[in-house]
């Protein structure tokens, strides 16, 4: 019924907003009532104020983290899709390499960060590579799943039309795989953000990750939280951005 | 197609990944020994294995055991927590709607951002890192489980009600079993996040743990041991993942 | 004597799995003339789906020869030329959900690289013929099962093939739609005189539509009888009520029934 649907949609938006407000309200209350010092647990209002006041100082780091994630992520997308398309398309490659596609995902590639820094230094390029490999792994795996799960009758359809490999890819493989590909993109957004912060923890003094550590060490918990919230905003940007693009592109229901 | 050819294909399927592994190892070994690539970038695989085995007992084992402990305790706790919370939240549609975006917020914010603050609050006890693992892994497990439990077709719900199933019975038989594929996807991701959480916590807190060891070995340019440590973590990751898959196969028999 | 359009010459297909060998089709030999409408009937597992997939190369035979216009398939993959001669209608509509009805129907033209204007005009003609012109810009999920199946049928015809292979095309539809589509396919055949191989488990449907019925049995899949249908064309749905029709249909059912009994014995 139409009214139910509308109520449902309104509830989906209003309910979480209410919950967020409640959470922040309770947080604020606990801090104020117990007189908790700011260096231990700052109140949300204090954190929000800090985000605004310190924006100028924090901006270079916000921009650094954003750039790092963006570049690594954008490179990972075509590489991940193409590689999985190639591997899954040739039976022998598929059989030989699919375990490795899985391996790349289950091994936390951030373990390579110290080595990468040894080879490439502490600059942005190392962190971009970290984001790149961690994002690539999950995009690669989800895309491979998509390519391998195309319904058999669609393959038969292409066979009856004598399609070559490129035609198969264009007409059935890629469109069929798109939902899985986009799931991979969304997960990669999360992995990318985490990988970037991880890399910023290890070396260099640029980026929000480094600032979180720095402020914490000086007991400037408020500023540390401000950085954490900015990380959330960046992550949200990528995650919902991809989600929206998914809605625009995948207009059909499989 | 004759049976002989079919058998041959089966063998190829099993052996192919190992052949690839062998080829990679041989290429790396040759490259390393040729001297064209610096030792600190690419130590020979033979050296990596030998060095790691030699140093394993005194230099690596304590940290490895520590990391395993943190990861396993953290992951299992996160799974229980995530599943329980999702089960509770899914009971009332309004609660599920309210909490989903909040959980997404917790998933998107890398919980490793809290490592410095957690250390500040709870001190230097290395075991505190378990909390980071739980924080990093439980949101994704909770989110996937919640999604799995709430996207159930109304038909099945009505069917349960029509045969007089109690709320609990209906929940277990229909919601839970239907959600299984999603739940296991969440658990697998949680497994990966657990390890990432643990290693990242080691990066910040240092003193002990595989993350710390990798940094130490790299610092002293003992790259063969660094690689060895990375491989050990990789083995742990694969091992956990395979175990989860095995459990999943037993539980979700009808999955495509 | 004219060469038959389609010939199966002692064709056998054996599927081997790890545990067993399944003879899907054994020593299958039939000839179909140009422009004939034939049906293949039989219980599930009798190999009828395998038989038409052997014809258009989706499945290669284990032994025996398949010929079109007297020319055997050979060992290699079927050429695009040869594939263009055939159109395949699947059991499910098998439309691509991201394409409109018209785009779906026109897909073979794209894959076969057919760019002549007459080919593209044919798309609209076919859409009109089965009443899909109004919905040509809709998506498959937005229209009914009967309409998507019609789209599947004309998609198999858009590249003007000489042979139409139909694998239980109307089985998943309700009775009324099935009857309507049966009549439509007869009209199409009358107009275009293509060679049609129609697979169904519905014996009445086979009798209503075809000139010849190939009856198959299972375990192993094999031909047990060829029946000529002596009813006059044009066929009408009302014919299903006549004694002649019912008797003939029962006779075929009995053929299959006897076989089942002999298996049980």
C-alpha cells in the first residue's frame, strides 16, 4: 500500500537521525554530569567546535588523506576489474589463479606497509600504493565472483549467436557482473580508508592518521576526535558516493 | 568427452595453483640470486624460509602467539557481539531502521582511528588491543547480519505465522536460515578486519605483536625475517578464512 | 532427390561425470525436410533438449554426424555463417534485464554484425507481428511472462534464420497464453515457411502444431517412433476436441506409457 511505503521511507530517514541525536545528547550529558575532563573524553559540542576552529590547520591533512584514498582507489578500479575479467575468461588461468585472488584479500596487505616505506620512503606515493593494493584485492575478488556467476543460459545465448570473447564480455559478462562489481567498490571504499590511516600511522607526518596519533600523544583528545570525525566524513563520502553511482547505473533488477 | 580426459582435467584443476606457486618461487629465487635486485628489496625465497625457521623460536614465536591470541579472542567476541546485537535490532522494524545507518557509520570509520585514544584511556597493557579488534570487526558482522535478517520476504513470514509458529520459532527457522549467506559474508569480512585491526594496533602501540615485529625487522633491514613474518600472518588469515568457509559449507547447504 | 534440410546420422552423446556415464542420446538418426514443422516429444531425461543443442553446436556429439543442407558440422566450432542459419528459443525467455524489449530482440543483429537497413526494419516488423510494438521501450521486468516469451521467439527470428529451434518455449506459461502463442507460431510458420523443430512434453501441443512427431524414450535417450500427423492445415484450437485428434494424441501417450511400464517391469 502506498501509505505504508511512504511511512516506511520517512521512518528510514527520521529514525536514524533521531538515534544519532540521542547518542550525541547522551554522550554530552555523561561528560557534563560527571565533569569528565576534556583530555579524557571531550563532549561532542567541543569536538564539533574544534572541527570548525581548527579547520585551517587540519585542512592540509584532510586533503592529503583524501587525495591518497582517491588516487589509490581510482587506480584500483580498472586494474581490479580488468584483471578479474582476464583471469575468469580463460579456463586455465581461472583455475590456476582464483586461489590467489582470494589470498590477496585474506592477507592484510597493510603488513607490507613497513617494507613499502623502506623501499619507497615515507611520501604520499607509498600510502597511495597501500590503498591501491588493499582496494584492488577486494575489487578483484568481488568482480571475479560476478564474472563467474553469470547464469548459464546467458552463456548459451551467446553461443547460439557465435559471440567471440569480446562480445561475450560486452553483452553479458560485464552487465551481469555489475552488481557484484559495485559491492566490491563499496567494500573497497572501507578498506581504502582503513588502509590509508594504517599507512599514515606507520610513517610520515602528513595525513589525518598521523595527526590522530600526534594529538593523542599530547593529550589533545578533542583535536584527535576532530580528526577521527573528519576521517568518518571522508569515508562516508566515498561509500555513499559509490552507492549513489550504483543506483544510477544499475537501474534494473536482475 | 572420454573419462580419461575428464580425469586429466580434474588433476589440472587441483595442481594448477601449486604450479603457479612453484613458478613464482623459482622466478623470485633466480631474480634474487642474480644480484640484479637489491637484497633488501627481494631476498631469495629460500633465504626467507630458512631465516624465518631459524629465528622462529626466539625472535618471532612470542609475538606470533600474542597476535593469534588477540585476533582470535577479538574476532570470536566480535562475532558473538555482532550477531547478538543484529538479532536484537532486527526484532523491531523501527529499531532496525534507526540503527542501520549508525552501524554503517561505525563500519566506515576505521576503528583503528581509536587506537591512540584507547591506549591513552586504558594504558599500555598489550591485551587492550583486543578491544580494537572487537571494535573494528563487530560493526561489519552486525551490519551484514542485520541486512540478512531484515530483507526477508513477507511470504515466508506469513507462512510461519499461519502454521502457528511462535515468534522465536519463526525467527530461528526462517529469518536466521535465510540470512545465513549474508551472515557468513559478514563473518568473513570481520575476520579480515580483525587481522587488520590487530596489526594496525601493533603499528601504533608497538612493544609486541606481529605488526611490531614487521616494523622492527624492516628497521634493522632484516627483510628476510620481515617477509617471513608477513607470510605467517598471511597463513593465519588464510587458515581462519578457510575454517569459516568449512563451517559455512556445513551450515548453508543450499547456497549456490 | 532433394537433400534434407537437417540430418542426424547415428548421433550419440555420452556425458561422463566422475561417477558415471550418461548416454543422453543414442544412435539418433532422423531427417527433416526444408520447411517442415516437426516436434520432438518424450519424458524428461529422454535427451530431447540435448538433441537440438547438438544441432546448433552448444553441445558436441560423441559420435555420428549432423548435417545442414547436406554439409556436416565437422569437428570444429560452428562458424558464424552456420549459426546464422538457426534461431534458438529457450525454455525461459532469457532476456537481458538491462536492455529494452526492442534492444533484446535486436541483439542477434549486433552480434552477427548485420547492418543492412532491411535487417533493422525487420525488428519493427516482428515486434508488430506479435503485438510488442507498444512495449518495445519497456524493460523485461516491466512486462508479462507471455510478452517476454514472445520477445524471445522473435529474437530467434530477427536474423532471418532458415531453421527455428524451440526448446519447450511455452511450457512455463498458463494454458490460455500457451494456446495463443501456439497459434501465433503456426501463423509465423505459414508466413515464413521456416524449418521448425519444436520440443515439448505436451503431446496435444505437438499434435496441434506439427506435421511429424519424433517420439523419444529415456535411459538411454533414443528415438522409438516417428509419427506423421494427418490433420489438415490451417490448424485451429477447436481441432483439439475432435475424435481424430484425441485418438492420435492418446496413441502417442500410450507409446510412451508402454515404454514406462516396460522399464518398471
